[in-house]
């Protein structure tokens, strides 16, 4: 059973990133005279804070999903990773392809 995920955090993240990109903008004007340079020193901090907020929101969404799936507990069973079988032209899991029995190229045998 799939759990419902609220779209509000995703919208908040998208809005934060969009406002940060709009705040950065393009500089069409010539650079300001040196006396106005001291007033514009706060602007890079706004960009930095926006990017950190966006990354923090993304981290929060990923951690929440991990907790929903129960992957944050020690000893929790993780889903088996799949790999692409070129002979069968499909995604498979396990040490070999169930259809053509091609070995998984990502499992390295111990060389003795």
C-alpha cells in the first residue's frame, strides 16, 4: 500500500528555488559606482541562504521518505538493486538474468 505524500513540501521547495533563481537574475546594467558597492554586500548572502534552504528541504523530503519505508532502522532490509541485461533488453535483479542466465556484471567475484 502506498502512502500519500503531501505536495506542500515539494511546492515550497520549487517556490524557494524559483525565487532564488529570479533573485540572481542577469546584470544588464553597468556595475555600480564604488560608493554603492558597500550597500549591495547583502545580496550574495540571500543567494547562499536560498540555496541552503533548498538543499535542506530536499534532504528533509528524502529522510522523510526513508522513514516511511523503514530504511532508517539498523538491520532493515533494503530493496535489491536492479541491473540492465543487454542480451534480454530489460531490467532484472539478482546474481544472474532469469531469462538468459547472463551473470550480473556488477558482482565481482573474489580472485584467489
